[in-house]
C-alpha cells in the first residue's frame, strides 16, 4: 500500500481539520449549537497548525492582505463564545472566505475530475473565486 507524502504530524492535523469541519457542520445542523461550533473552530485551528506548522500559521494569519479576514474570523469565534452563534458564524464564514478564498481555484481543479458533477462544482468555485485566477497560493 503506497504511503502518503504527509508526515505523521500532518496526518494528525488532517484528522483534526476534518473533525473541526464535521463539528462545524454538526453545529449548523443542530441549529447553531454554540458548543459544537466552538469545538469545530478549536479543532480546525489545531489541525491547521499541525499541517503547516506554527510559524507558517502565524505568518499566514498576520499577512497584511489577510488581516481583514483574520479579524472577521476572530470576531466570529468570539461572538460564538459569547452566545451569539448565528451572527458569529456568519462573520466567521466571511473571514474564512477572505482567508482561504485563494484556494478555491485549486479545489475547483481537483473537484473538476469528479465524474458527472465535477465540472459543475469547478464552475461554481471558479465563479466564487472571482478574479483570483493567477494568484499565488498563500502558503
């Protein structure tokens, strides 16, 4: 069985990010359950740090062009913790889109290979990305 090119720490980070995504989706499905949304945020941030490392995570979130997204993401997490889950989640979602919007084209190219629905997913993600076609990836 072929091994992945990820280190063991990065594999654990992928698991944490996946768990964070599941908790975020579960929190939305359970009518914006505050504790599930908070757990999803924590798991996502831990996973991201394990995947790309602490120094790259800090430099990614503190880039000048990403400060608006970082502030929105942090305010969203804070609002969720202060028992305002719906506005907190919406503000956090805006921050995530600003922070990780550069990856939409890459995700669209990968999703374009899915049979039948792939081209549609690719078209939607490219439309959402707007004019970010030739942007260098942020990490």
